[in-house]
C-alpha cells in the first residue's frame, strides 16, 4: 500500500495527501453555501477557486510522483 504524503520544505510535517485535498475541497464546498452576509461573493469565489486549484495541483503532483516511482520500480 502506498500513501502519498505532503510535507513542508523542511520535511518535518507530513500529512496524507488525500487528507489534505479532502480538507481543502470540504472547506471550498462549505463556502459555496455562504450568503453575501457571510462574505463578499467575489472574495468567496476567489478563495474557493484557490482552494480547488491547490487541491488539484496536489493531486496532479502525487500522480506524477506515483507514476515516476512505478516506472523506476519496473526498471528499463
């Protein structure tokens, strides 16, 4: 079993990528229900887009790492 991890550049904090992307997508989804009274609609939309984009980038990076690791494991 492989669990992709996300860590800080100093390498000290590691979190399963799925946990982090789920958190980002969950916050984004929660924000989609906010009314104008709870936040400026343009700002809420921009933050939602940023959270979704970050989650997507983490997913893509983890897929790339997994693909590269699998290719090295298979050999030439």
